[in-house]
């Protein structure tokens, strides 16, 4: 399934290493402020003369404003970047301050270089590139007008220098932009791979635990439980043979011996029944916790309701009355529901999910349908790697099938069909062992 994260992000050039470039930006701007202010004071003849000059009062207001502006940009970068209106207000304000400062003294014109860098820190690359082109064009135009009075050689030299500088800056930033995009894409792919590996490891661990629990449950039921049941039947037969219904012509000594054996047989029966009950409790404890205190339909209804609340997606569950099913079959339906809902939450982007459990023509059908994005048939193999292959294998053990039908833009339907004759619970054997 196509992941939206694979698309190139529209974000500032230095967004993936923002703190470094913010430090570069604010350091260079403060250095320019200090140097330019020193130059202005030196030419004015000192601080007193500067304050007394006409531009002194404007500088006293402008320099603190520039300092505050850059401090806000450095400390509130993330907040500004998350709000388009803040970005579109903050970036132009920098140019307003630079133009005003340059009007007071040309030394502050060097702040324009930092303003260009700031554009690539706060704006998408295309926007910042357009601004850089406009700045270069404006400087070229102004320089050309001024140089026309001084002769052709001066004109070509100044205009050529501005264009060469602009092209050089643009080329360097374009290279950084492409390198940054490739690094971001690699980081995204590595993150997705890491998540997929963790997900696969978790699923493999859960599948292994479940398989081991089911194996232990089957082994205990098929060996120890059956053995104890057989022992109980034989002990009951011996008890009947030695009981009061025996031959009345037997000698008194023989009857006394038989009566002496009966307590031992009865004790053996009692221990066997107790052990059989304990084995059955162990088998039940090995089942999923969702099925230990509720029947299958109630457990599925609770899982669907909890998933719907956790994922804020409308989900409905309906079930027809079914005969008792084997514990392993109930586990398959339970895990299939959980796996399907997990896939819907992670991939489908659906607004509604419907889960039904029904018996049709000798088959027990579990159907999970969503109205999400769907996927192409060629993508099915990718889904098989994320848990459905294990589900398919478990279903095949009972002669069942797993069917997936999906259409892009229309949703996905997953159906598990297992023959009722293969998964119906065996009727309890009559007898005193219960």
C-alpha cells in the first residue's frame, strides 16, 4: 500500500537541521549588527555624537527591535513554522527592518544576507528561491541605474558581480536543498523500515506465544486428559465388577478381600477426576483471556467496541446463533478479527467497519468489511507479509479458506470460511467424569 510519507515533504530547506542553521542565522546577524553599529558610531565620532545626530534616535529604537526580532525567531521557530500566517508575517517583517536599517546607514545593508538565509529557514524552498531571484533582480536594477552615469565598464562590472553572486548563492542553496531532501527521504525510509521490523518482530512473538499455547492445550487435552478419562472408565468398570452386584455364592473371605480393594479403587477414581478437572482448568487458562470469561460472540463484540472507541471509527458487529465450536477454531476467529481491525486502523483510512459472524450452507463465515482506500491486487503479497499469511495457515488446518477482495477507493472485504463439520465442538462423552 502506498505510504503518504514517501512523497517529498513541502517544508523549509533546513527543517531537518533547524537548530544548527538557526544558530548560524542569529550569530551572523548579531555580528553584522555589532560591526555596523560600531562603524556608525565611529563615523559619528562616538556614542554621544551618534545619539545627538538625527539618525541616532531612530537607531536607538531600531537596533533593539532587530535584536528582539531575531531572538523571537530563534526561540519560537517551531511555533512560527506551524502557523502559515505567522510565517507570512514574520519573514516580510525582516525585510522591512533591513530596508529601514539600510536607509539609516548602508553598513546595515549586510543584514540582507542573513535575511536571505532566513527565508530558506522559514519558507518552502520554492518560495525562498523566488524571493532570492527578486532580490537579485532588484539589486541589479538599482545598480544598473546608478552605474549608467559612470560608464559602460562600471555598469557591466557591478551588474555582472551581482548576478554572479546571486547565481552562486542559488546554486549552493539548491545543492543543499537536494541533499536535504535525499537525507529526509532516507530518514523516512529508515524509520518506516524500523517500524516494520518492530511490528514484524512483535507479530512473530505474539504468533509464537499463541501457537505454543495452542500446542500445549492440544497436547494436554489429547494425552493427559484422554488418559485420565480412560483410567476413570476402567476404574468404574472394576468398581461395578467388585461391587454389591457380585456372585452371592462367593466365600466370605473372598468377599472380604474384594471389599478391601474397593476403597483403593474409589480413591483412584477420586484422584483421577480431580486431576482431570485440574487439567481442564489449565487448558482453559491457556486460551486467550478474551475467551476465558465470555463466549466467542460476546468476546468479538467487546473487541469491536473497544477498537471503535480507541480509533474513533464507526464499527458494527453482528452474529447469528452458532453451535458450540472447538476452542482452537474460536481462537482463529478471535485473532482474525483483531488482525483485520489492526490492518484497517493502520492502512485503510476507513470511516466505517462492519464485522459479521454467521453460518451459511455448512460454513462458518467471519467477514470484515471497510469503506477505506482499498488496494490493488498486486499489493496483496505485501499484506500477506503483515500477518495474514499466518492466519491463512491456521484456517487451512480446518480445511477452511481466507478470501480478500479489495478495490482502490471502495474498500476491502476479508472473509474466513471454515466448514462447521470440522470445527464444531465434539459432544461431551457421557459418564461420571463429566
